[in-house]
C-alpha cells in the first residue's frame, strides 16, 4: 500500500480508536443509529470515500476503501456496515447516474454529511439466489410512484435518501425491469413501525418499511431499467461485507490475545494463550487489490471467495474468543460477546454460504459465475 493510501487508513484507524469504538456498546444497547460516529466520519471525509476527487470526495481505490471499512469495523461493526451501504449507493450514482445527479447527490454528502440507504430485501424473496423485486414502481401519468414493502432497511430514520430497488411496472425479468429510485427520507407514504430488536448488528437499525404511493422526484430515477446489474457495483456489496466480518474477527482476536496475556489462571499461574494464525489466511485484501483492474465477469468470483472465507474465519474466531476468555466472555462489559453477536448476525446477509460455495464451484468448473439470477418469475404471496 502506498504512503498516501496508508495515511488514509491510519487516519481511519485513529478516528475509530479514539471516537467510534468508545460509543459502540452504547449504540448496540440502544439499537440506535450511530449518529455521532457518522458525523465524525463525515468531518474526516470518509462518508465521501467512494466519491471521485473531482466532486470533492476521497476517490479511494477499492483496496484502500476496503482497508478503511475493515478498520472501522474493528471499533463498531454497525457503523462500518452502514458506511459501506452508503458508499455503495455512491458507487451506483457514479456508475449509472446522470451528471446532474452526481453534482446534486455528491454535494449533499461532501458538504452536508448526508447518508444514503440501499433497500432491496423483501419479505417473500431470497436475494441469496434470485434478484427479484415485488416492490413496484410505475408511471401514473404525472410521474413515478412506488408501492411495496422492504425488510432490513438499514439506516431507517437516519439516512436522508433511500435508494429503492424496484420492478418497473411489475416486470419479472430484472435484467430489463430492475429500476433504482432515490427518494427523500421525508417523502409522504413511507412508514415503519420501527421494530428492530435483534441478536446483533443492532446499531444498523434496519426495521421493515412500507411504501404506499410514494412519489419519486423528477430526478429520482437512477439509471435505465436493468442497468444496476450490468456495471459491476452490486458485486461490491459482498466484498465490503467481507471486510466488516474480518474487522470484527480481528477486534475480537486482539481482545482475546490481550486478555490471555493478562489473565493468570491457577494452579499453574500462567497466562492463557490464543492462536492468531487463522487471521493470516483471509484473502479479502487480495480480492480488493485485484478489484479495480478486474473485468466484470471476474468481480463475482472475487467477492464470493472473499465473503466466504471471511464468513468462515470470522465465525470461527469469534466463537473461539468466547471460549478462550471463558465465562467473562458472556458479559456485556467485554467486547467479545458483541463481536460474536454481530458476526453471527451480519453473515446472514446474501449471498449465503451455500450460494457462495455453489458459485465458487461453478467458477472452478467454468460455468456461470453470476452472483445473482436476474430473470425469472416474480414470487407470489398467498
């Protein structure tokens, strides 16, 4: 990593250590959006990490960006995940947005610290295998309106805009009808009961949200129908998830090692030991380093391998940390149990382990390696 890139990562590490990590347990307990941490990240430019320098952002290459997300995750997994979601929306704006959209939305982030959520999950659809949307966007004669229900709406009541994944006029072939739409958070017709009481990732605050006749602004349609699956941005979701998982595991392992060195047990009167070797086998940094120069077909395999390995290693490490620390590891006064809860929860995000293994195997056999199937029949609800 070059000196300039390393300086950016070190700045993220320092900010995380001094400001973000100390708040993590408080936000976790409250299951609340990490507002102060977002503000600190904005002041240091990290909310604009995926925004080009020509628009006032940091313009981070993928390797540096992943290192930043990984660093933030060591202090607060929920903050890292929300920043990654927001940054991926910035990548979509960069890939399919108009010049006017880039000027407007980038400026809201760079100058005003606004965050953007990305809402695709739905109650009747498994995004691990098939990218299908029941949420419909249609033209009503005067403009576009959205109707539907979204689950796991990260940063609800915290972001200023939501990027909604919709099916244009109810189409079933997402390669032709998937439409992204940006709507302001205060748009009439957006409603949530605010229920979010989960095992982990509590500070992502991701309740279900209902859209009833929500009107899309004139410049709210983002890209042409189907464009979102053709630009190599959707694959970056998984790579960022892997960075979060790795950051959680690294934080838990560091705590366990420090605890083991200081914790003396009788009758031997020796320190407990922990083995850090599993950390060395994760290939997230390698996938990130190869990302910017890879063609579109290679992005899916890179992301799948990184997410799969980070999932398996992260789950193993956080579980072992609890075992190494012993009974005290179950106390909320220690970060080990939060790391275990966060890792176990956030690794449920698509694609699943089975889907990743399937895709990795297909790639080895020279078969289709697309991360998602984007065509087929829309699911029906009883």
